[in-house]
């Protein structure tokens, strides 16, 4: 593979300037409860999703897309505000059930120690993320540096939320690296022209394309970034 084809964030002659985190499955352990709630809503309209199947098929997907596909599968027209109603239920659920992903606090502390700015780009709404981060104590890390693809009306795999995060920080897209856990989110990062690290057990399948890397646990992320910075400093690419 030609290194010049990689995003500048991960090239030895490039510059890593911004880390963007997905929320659910990366920082917040909410995929299970959220998908089970959505599955219950879908069962009410005749779609037989059991809880395990729901997590496998619904994780990382926008409620608006789930609504469209459910209507196509059932032939039923759901209320126009179906996704909004479910979103309110998710916010209430997360007030009680949001949990932090193992290692998230230590990982974020380590990234800050590398002098790298960070932002969050998620398919969750701002209201939902505010509840999740407040409950888990991650709000002290992310503060007002949170962006919602749902609130923008452009859910992943649309790259808009990642491009918006980079633009807000004033950083070119190819100098950003994204931490994701779903193929949908990784596709959004790829479409944005960003490098991406996929958090997923290494025995599970994953896409294979230039600029996509794998880790099995959050404890591996900061050392990965540190190696990139060291290579860029040695090359002379760091400002």
C-alpha cells in the first residue's frame, strides 16, 4: 500500500491534529439497552426482533432509517414523529441505564495527555448524549465539544457530522482520526476522508480498506496515537 494514499493523520509525513469519538459502543455502553428498546417498539408493529438480533442488526443505525425500513417490511405507515417519540424514550432510558465503556475514563485522560483536542460525533441526539455523559461522568472530558448527526438530519453513514466536527475545530478532514465501533460509523469516517480506528474484538469480521485500523480494547488507543505522533515527530511532520 502506498503510504501517500493514507489520510495525513496517520502518515509519517502528515500531522494528527484532532481525535473524534463516536459515542455509543465507544464511550458509552448503551447499545444493548437502546437496541432492546427499539426492538420492543418494532415488535409492536409486527416485526419479530428478539433482543439478541436487535443488537446485531440495529446498533449504530439511525432511527429515521430504521423507521423507513420497518415501513417497507410491514407495509404499515408509522407516525411521522415515530423516531422522535422513540428518541424521547431513549433519553429517559439512558438516565437510568447508561454505563461507561470499560477503560473510557483512562483512555480520555491519556489522549488529553498527548495534547490532542477531541470531539464527539454521534447518531444520538444532543439531549441523549447530555444525559449519558452526565450519568457516567464523561461530561468533564467532552463538555461542549459534542456533535449530533441526528440533530443535523444527516445520520451516519453520511459523513456530515464528522466533517462538521473537523470544520468546527478548524482542522482539515484528513488530519483527523475517528474511533468507531460499527461499520456504519467507519463508513462515515471513510467518506469524510478521515483515518479510522475500529474498536472491535479481533476475532470478529471487519471491513478492509486503507486507513482503517483495529483495536480490541480502549487501552490500546492512546498508545496507537502516541506511535503515530512519534513517527511524525521523527519525520519532522509535527508542527
